[in-house]
């Protein structure tokens, strides 16, 4: 449960082809926190990306 929402989901490996779009969205939302953004958008951080999909 997150934010009061309960859902049945599956964890999947993220598609590397989606990284650029995810990075852009992250920069748009959190860009004012430059020190955090520079640490999150790294190859090391991408070592364990997951996608939540409805079951």
C-alpha cells in the first residue's frame, strides 16, 4: 500500500530504452535539488531499476 492505494502489482526489470524519459521526468520534478539529482541519475543507480506493472 502506498498513499492509501492498494494494488496487486508485479516487479519487472526496467527497459534501458526508457532511462532517458525517466531521467527527464526526474529532472523536471526534482531539478531544484541538484545535489540529489546528480547522485540519483548515475549508472550505479541504474543497476537495479524496477518497473511496477499491474498483475
